[in-house]
C-alpha cells in the first residue's frame, strides 16, 4: 500500500469517526476542528486554514485564500456541509491540488446520513 492510500484511508476513517459522533447538520468549522483533532490523535500532522499566497503573472494577490486542511503536508482535505456535492466542488479541489502540487485529496461532505455517500477521493492526472 503506498503512502497516499494509507494516509487517505486514515483521513476517511477519522472523518467517519467524527461523523459518527456528530451526525449531519452542524456548521463546517465544527467538523473541521473535530477532524483535525481526530487526525492528530491518529498520529497525522495536520494544518488547518492554511493560507496560500497567490500570484497572477507579476501581481501578488493579497486576498485571503485558505485551504481547510492539509494532512502530513501532502494531502489536501476539502470539507463541505452541503445538500449534495456538485461538480464545482470537485473542480475547486482539483484547482487547490494543482496550486499546491498535492497529488491527492479527499472531498468530504458531512451533511449526509451515511458519510460514505459524501466522500470523493480525487487525484491529479500524471
């Protein structure tokens, strides 16, 4: 099993633990903080609300641009609390992955009865 498969498995397991505890219906920040804590309990280094400096050609953009979570510095975790995941959510995560050179990223929607219905594991093409 490669490092990405193992890490994303740990992330999904931790998300299932958080969802089992809270269930659907809360705001995203509750799930984010809980998931970050659960990942730390499982030995994963996690960063929350990671700010990225964006640049367009020679223009430095000072807009606040933040990622929900980065696990072990190599997997972006994008969290949602929406009625259903839409193609734009996947496109958003793919853009984040390209900007950070992270190759893999779970997209997790906590606003579902069964969490497995709210998980998408995205990978950048080679």
